C-alpha cells in the first residue's frame, strides 16, 4: 500500500475548523503526522494499521508524545533565529 493512498480523503478538522485532506494531516508542516490523526480518522479507515505500516515504532511514539509547552517552543524558535542571524553575520 502506498503512503499516499488515502491522501485525497477529506474530513472536517476539529482543531482548525475546516475541511482537510488526510495528506495534510499526514504532513502538517512537519515530517510526522498530526498527533490527532488517530482520533480524527479512525471512523473513516483503519488509520492504526496505516500508521503501523508506514512509520517506525519510534516515530509513532513521537507522534503520540505530548506537545511541548508553548513557552518552550517559542524559546527554541527565538534561539534558532538568533543562531541564524549570528551565522549570517559571520559570512
């Protein structure tokens, strides 16, 4: 089964409030699926089997891991921006 097999299926996203494809949920701006992929898609098809077939156990654990606190994420983004600015200045 291709990893893109279900990408055109659509449902309403409870977090964003509008219709999305499975392809978006599978890659929502990062390489791993949205943490809500199991909750949202289980009534449409066997998403558990799909995820087990296409992702490693380590990746599945990362998908299911609780999100970082917003403050931590913001600090990491600021640090990355400062590093990028320093790298650009040194060139």
